[in-house]
């Protein structure tokens, strides 16, 4: 089986064929940005993009996404620079423990690719089911609003 992850084709060997996408990404490919949280698709820590749509990697059999475009937090950088959402996360000092952050950043990136200027309801809908026990939700909202401005300007700083 072949997976197209972060713009690179990867051959996935037999032992991994029956695993979830999360375990293939983390263990077979060494992409540890998406995290194992609940294992039931409820927390959002394992969110990746599959054909630009946020998906819970813990629920996806790797075979189900063979040949589709998969983007992890590691693949969001643009020519070695942070993408606008990643930069806004830093600018707004969002992370505390950081465990949920990759999933939120991936979901926010998908939102801003679809909607240039999301309103509060659209931001809430995009992050529904992304659990953050640190309480950084107000900073997450500010970061997404900041990133929307950066996306419009076509800059990451």
C-alpha cells in the first residue's frame, strides 16, 4: 500500500496494513505531531487533513486513505516557514501543555482554506470536539482571527 503524506509517497509494509492511520503515521513514518488522545475520535488530538478535510486519524484505517492526500501538522509548513496558523499560535501564546494543539492547528488551517474570514460560529464549529483541558480557547480564537488576516495578506508573519 502507498500513502501520500505531506507531499511524499510512502510504501507501507504488510505489518501496518491493518492499523489505523494514526499508528501508521506515528510508528511507521515517525510523524509524531498528531497525538493519541482518546482513541475514539472524541478529542481531536489526532486530527489530520485527508484531501484538505479534517479527519480523526485514530478512527481511519490506513487502507481507507491509500492514494489520498494526507497532511499532518508537520506538512503545514510552507517552504520551511510556519504557515499563518502556526505563526498566529505562537504570536498569541496559545500553547500550554501543547497536547491538543496540532489537531486544533490542522482544523483551523482547513477552516481558513474554506472560509477566508470565519465568524465566531464558524470557528466554534471547526473546533467542535477539540478538547483542551488547559483552557486556551480564547487565545485559540484570537490566533485563528489573526491567521485569517495573514492568509488574506499572503504572509506568515
